[in-house]
C-alpha cells in the first residue's frame, strides 16, 4: 500500500493518459455563513483540499450526494467563483484571462430551461457566443450554427435554429446548451448534472452525445453527478466526494466493482439494482454532516460502521490500493496502534447496503439523524 500526499492524490488516475488539460490543486472554497446576530463569523466548508486532473479525451466523473460540494467544484473549475485556497492550472500553467479561459473551458448547467433565455430562439443562443468571442465569420454565421446543431444531433438545423426554448423537449434544450458551449471550440467541458433534470428515456441520448464528443473531438469532460451508475457508464475515472472532500478515486470499473471506501459502498447501495429485493436507503446510515462545523478526522466517521478511534481525530491520507485507485480511509493503513484501531462505538446495526462488519468491527450508536453544530465529536 502506498500513502499518497493529499496534494498529489487523484491526479494519476487518467485512464486515457496524457498531460492533464485542466487541474485542480488543493482547491478549497469556504462560503461565509449567515448566523444570528452576535454569533462568531462562521463559514461553510463547501470544498476542501481537492486535487483533480482532467486528461485530454478523458471523462472524469465527480460523484456524491447533494451538498457534497461537487457543483461548487465545477464552478471553481469554471472560474465563476474564486477559491479560498488552491489553484486551477490549464496545461500545467496559471490560467489566462477570463475571456481566453472561457474559450477553452466551458460549463454546461443542470437545468437547460433556465440556462436558455425564453424570449430568444436557438439561433440567437448560438450566434451570441460566436459574436462575443469574435468567432463569427461573416456571411457564414448560419452555416456555423448549422454545424453546431449537427454536432449535437439537432437536425434539420434550419428548423431547430428557428425554435424557442419552450418549443423544445428537455433533451433538445440540453443539446442546445451543449452546442452553445461548443461554439467556443473549448478543450474542456464541465457538465454539472447535465441529465438529472431530463426524463429517464432521453438521458442516455445526452450521455452518448458527451461520449461522442470525447471520441470525435478529444474533449476533456468533467461529469458531475449524484448517479454513480451513470458515472460508471460514461466515465473513465470516478472521484467520489463526501462533505467537500474527495474520498476515493480510480478507474470507473474498479471503483464501482470493488469500492474501497465505506462511503462509496454506501453510495453504490443506493444505486438502482433490479436484482435487489429490499429497497436500499441512505437513511439508515444517517445524513451528511453540517459543513459549518464538519466532523473532525474522517468526515464520514459519524456514519461509518467501521469507525475507529483514530477516525474521529485524524484525517486519513489517500492510500493507493491499486494502480491509480486511491481511498482516504484508515482501514487501509497497516501501522495503526491498538489504541488508534479501537472501535469507536458499539457494533453497527446491520444495514441493507453495507456488508456486515466483521467481528470486532464497530459503528456509531445513532446514525439515523442529521448532525447539528457541536455534535460532531464523540
Ligand atoms: Fe472514515 Fe474510519 Fe470509516 Fe474509514 S473506517 S471511512 S477513515 S470512519
């Protein structure tokens, strides 16, 4: 087992190889929290010390529950918000000015209806970025728009160009949003839950569109999702986020077939499985922590059935458990003392999702309710 410094973890995981186009190094974002008058200034620890690399022609999925910080991470990478600490690197160097950066890194948002202006037609939405960034080539603007629509399989182009957002289906609107992002000829596409608001029947078409863009155009794609099954389908690499931190990362098949971190096991248990008799539930394992006062040590320890004394005190380092597959969990450390590996609480209740703890493994007493401030240390 190799322990990887957290600032290098999750970078050597590109299945498609090549120098990363876009990198996050130690990215951290704290938002000021509104508290009652007189209270000490508090912050929400939305993203903390995230290191990630997007290789060319590769799809990296960031997976996690709501509130895990994955959308904030996408916005940091798009430079829509400034990090509290850490850096974003483009081609290994500091990022250029805003307009030049936007030409290379584009963000596609979750809700295609609110991201399109309802009073303008498709032609307007696609012509505008071409004009703003000086990419429109005179009389050929219509042919550029037709080409963009063709790249996202909206044909015949002249019919779709004349339509307004309310005349399109959800899937067609998302394709227009992707075409608008492609207008800049970016090298990186950050897709923030691009299919979560679409009907199940049309999700696959949009996922296949993203896969085709990677294949044909060599785009580096970040796919942000709460659905680990779709991440397995689309991505080369999966990074799992919990409470603002990446806790497991590796080749998609390995992370989903042999999850190393207890939280990843929990997340997989909630994925649809037609062969499962009992309905899975995350409720039996508690709720995500309060990020104003996140738990000390491993942030998952209040919910973890395997938590040990060390888990409540020290943040686990990322440990390489297979080539390119890392997990930040003390269970992988070989040199814990007896005191450190002392079970934290009494044995875990058997859950429908996680495998039952081995004899001697223990879990917290009550994990079935959200934590409030001040409750994180036990
Ligand atoms: Fe976290 Fe400890 Fe559970 Fe690993 S065993 S996930 S370090 S609480």
